[in-house]
C-alpha cells in the first residue's frame, strides 16, 4: 500500500475512534406527565387548566426553599388592577378577561369587539384614516393602541418571570425546563434525568378571584420512560377541587390567595 494512502487510512481510523470515545452516554431519562385541574363553581366538578406554562426546577422543595419563599412573597398585580391603573375601559378589561388574555395579541379582535371596546374603536378610526379601509384598520389596530395597553402587563409578567427563573437556575445549578398545558390541562416534561424536582408556575396564575401558586415536589426514576404514556399523570390542583374523579389522585395542591384589591385611582 502506498505510504500516503496508509497514513490517510490510519488518520481516518484514529478520528473514528476519537469520535466514538468522546460521544457521551445519554443514559436513561424519564418523563413527567403533568395534569392540572382546578375546581369550577362549588368545586364538585373540575376542568383542565389550559394554556398555562409550568416549570421544572432541579432539586427538592427543601433545597429550593429560599426560592420558594421568594415566590410566595412576590407581590401579585392582577390583570384587572394593572389595566385599571392605566384608565382602561371596563369593556377592554372584560374582553381580556373573557379569554384569560394578558395582552391584546391573545386573540383576534373581531368587528363586534372593535365596535364595543373604546380603545379598539379609537385605534380603528386612526387606522382608517391611514389605510383607507376599516377592515384593514381593524386587522392592524394594535399599532394604534398605546404600548402599555397593548402588551404592558405581559411584558411586566415576563420581566418578573425572567428574574425568578435566573435565581432558580443559579440556585439549582441546572437549566429550568418548561412546558405549556394543552386544552385539557395536560403537558409532558420529557428527557428528564432521574432525580427530585419542583414543578411550579413561578408567577401565580389568576383563577376567578384568586391567585394560585404551585410548588410541588416530584421524583423521576429511570423507569418513567417517555414511552410509558399510559402511566398515571402527576395530578396537581387547587384547594377548591372536590371532583370525586380527582379526589384520590391529587398529588399537590396550590397555595391559593385572594387577589389583592386594586388601589384607588387618584
């Protein structure tokens, strides 16, 4: 074999062995099938909590106690109070509340909404002068709604969330994973290394006239494989859930507190 060809072959073999040797073993990982259900009315029936984000923080409740204390002590500003502090109309507040929206980007503004909500009607009127079409003005009305009314509450929530998640990662020395529940209140944390974790929504969730904060300890074992979708979900709930279907399966209950009263406007 020519010398040059021999050298090339040996080099390729060496690189192949190095690549194999340096590939880390993924090991066994598990899954958490999260289910979130909350009481409705008198609590005898429950519903899945849809479109809410939950976070998986490495470590036990005890090892994350400083963070949990901060979550519990974090001041809550309700959506209604935020928008009322800006002088928003009751119609806009009701529109946001109807679909649990934090900003006007949550859902499409229909023609009936544009006529009923003063802030939307004003934005459409401005847009119609610019675009020459009421329909086009409605589709682009967000550009003519003041930024603090447009998405100020959402940005405030995200800023608080970023601060708290940074503290969580610094304390646990691990990345915080997140999932969003589907319309039935179900979500999956996948590819999770075996160990103990805390599941939390971090920023309290508004449900009716209360805020709900979850800080639930869960253990993941290597046998909780991602393919085991038939396993019982890790069901978390609020104190008002008295649904007999859930009673024996609830693993963790939220810290529920009444929403603070809105400050009197001057």
